[in-house]
DNA sequence: ATCGATGCAAAGGGTTTGCAGGAGC
DNA sequence: GCTCCTGCAAACCCTTTGCATCGAT
């Protein structure tokens, strides 16, 4: 992080970043990224995916979402926003209507604190899984 | 979780729960609990700490706070509230003045969703570490 | 006496890292 | 050609689990 190394282009890194941009609604894990790209990039290794996710995070281009069930998930959107984690299907959705300013205002922090980021995660059952549950009974 | 087993008293479990109650402000990890109790409970094993933390969580007596840096932290308070995670010292504090109702109101969820819990984590530098940082420069 | 809880150590599973070869500049 | 990046596999680290024994009821 912020070391003197010069960044060099790599196809792998570009594809990984592109994939993250294209799957804003999935919030994929490292393994999900790997599975999605391994057919397209011959001989891609999981280690490379991890290294690039970490690098992109250090560069501030992506954001690591608080991990669920011990697995880190990634988001190409770096601004504060709200996530909904479905316990049943494991998907992480954005909650687009959330009012971030209102949330910030509800959290008064002393002036001696420095706030870098804010993560609000709702846990429950998503729309699909709720309907499945109702239908089953 | 919710299996037919009958709970039996154990000194270890009692102490672990007591320790969590007494360290509401620390939000300790399993290892922190272990380190704090091993001198007091002869031959305590880390596995037992993990087993009991999980059991207490399943019983709804404690809450697992979203893990930071890959390590789970525990909280004896089970109601929704706001945490402040300090990147520098690793402490997790409560943000007592946070207005949970206001936060809930800022997050409109479709009626087809079921919300079980809400986790808001602020990340930054706590008061102490901010002052340290300023003093250093 | 029964069966849950413990201690110990080994196994799991996600993530990181060392190394030799390959690719960008 | 100098470095960074990659693939591979081993190492790491937190957490879980199998097993024999201990302990609560």
C-alpha cells in the first residue's frame, strides 16, 4: 500500500476490474470472480485474483464489503451505501433508496474522531426468498 | 442451533458469558476471551471458547459483530446499535448517541423483504489514535 | 449411568506468500 | 534487461471438529 512500486498493465487485473464493474449487483467474492473469469483467461490462478483485488482496494478503485460467513465480498462502488445481505441465498444487494446523509446525521461523532467510511448492512430475507418461504408453507 | 440437546451447566460457559458482559466496550475476539480467562480457568482450551461463543450466539445471548480483518468479534448486547472500529488500535467502541430509529427510517425496504438485523459500522481513527497522530507530526 | 461439555490436536477453508518463469515497458 | 506480475503450491491463520475423558444431572 503506497509503496514505491510502479504499476504495470496486466490483462488479468483489467478483466478483474471490468468484471467487478459489470457485477455491481452481485458483490462477488474472490472465488466468484475466479470462477467467472477462468474460462475466459487461460490458466488464471486464484492467487492472482486475490492479489489484484487487494491491489485494487489499496488503489481505492474497489471496496471490500464487510465479510459475511467468513468470506470477503467486493464492490466496484467505493462511496458509502447500504447493503442488504440475504441469509438464505447469500446475495448482497444494494439498497438504492437509502438516505446516506440522514444516516450520517443520525450518528453524531465527537470532533476528535476521524471517520473514513461507513458501512450499513441489513440482514434478512430478500424478496425472492421471502416469497419462496411463504409459498412453501 | 435449536436441536434437541439439553443444556448443561458449565463453569467455562458461565465465565465466558460473564466476561463478555463485563467487556461491553471491548468487543473481544475469541482469542481475547481466551487470553483473559486462561489464567483464571485452569487448562481452558481455545476450542471451548469458540464452542461456547457459538452456542451463546445460537441462544441469542450474545451477538457476533461483523468481523474486522478476518477476526470475529463478540458483543453481549444483542440489540441493534452502532459500532466504531478504529483502524489503528483495533478497538471497537459503541456509538451510544446513534439514533437507531432515524437510521431505520432512512432505509426504506420493500414490504416483501424481511429484516432481521441491522449493522452499522463506522471505520476511522478513534479519539486516542487521532490525538496520537496529531502529536506525532 | 447417561449424555452433554471439555481438552487436545488435527482438519477445514479462506487468504496470503515464496519462488521461478513470463510479460510490460 | 530490469521489474513487476503470474501460476503454482505451500504456508498462514482463524475457526471448526473428532475423539477420549470429564462432569453435570
